[in-house]
């Protein structure tokens, strides 16, 4: 069966059956843009296109609940989207299909790529950035329900979070807070 194009709220993807498995591609499929299942062809009741659309819609609804930042994707575990280790520092992972706007912005705020293959950025351990500072800055991409939010909108919200936190506009937060006006 050839794949069919499926769109949810302007987000285009595709669904099909390849080698006896359901295959979904697009932002709504997963943080990687790809999801495959093991539904046997014999398990498809009725029209295959209807079946694929229903499965795709379920994937979309699930992904729509998640934060833009990729985490452990388990609501019951508190949506862990930031991690911290002695070796890597504080890390955040972006979806594989991100446009690069958020990535470029968080680099301006002092994050660096820690793993390009897994789309991870970090504040290195020696940066002195605390987990709370990172959480405050990145809050807009850590919020559940932001997975499909436009990156320009997320960037504007990160800028607001930086200003609210007292950090200089688009400068590394490890360089310190903005000088409070004296007069």
C-alpha cells in the first residue's frame, strides 16, 4: 500500500503500511518524526486508509500533550525534560524536526550543543548555571502542550523569561544578571 498524506492543524505527515507494519512520518508521529507499529495486516478492520487515519490521529493527540522539549514523555513521572549530570551539566533535548530557531536562541543564552545526533544542548558543568536558572529560562519549551507551538513564538517567550529572570537580552546567562538601573 502506498502512503497517504494526513494533516492535523496544518501539520502534514504521512501514514502507510510497509513490510507488514504501520509507518507514520511527520511532526505529529513522534519527536523524531517517525513512528512504526506492528499492527498485522490481518488486524485492520475495514478500510486501511480509515484505520491509518485513526492511528495517526491518536499519535497527534498524544504528541500534542507533550512539551516542545523532548523528555521522558511520561506524564506520571512529571514530564522530565531537563536533566543534570556532573559530566554533561544541564541538558535539554529538542525534537529532531525542530527548525533551528529555538536552538539558535538558547545558544545565545549560553547553551552549547552536547550531542548533535540526539539534538541535545547543555549548560556545561563549569558554567555555574543552576537547574533553577535553566528551568526559569527554558520554561516556555518545558510546558506540556507546546510540542507544536511555532518556534518564533517560543523564542519570544524565552526572551521574556530571560528578562523576567533579570538576565541580559540574548547574552549567556552564566555571564550574570543585568545591571539594575540605579536611577
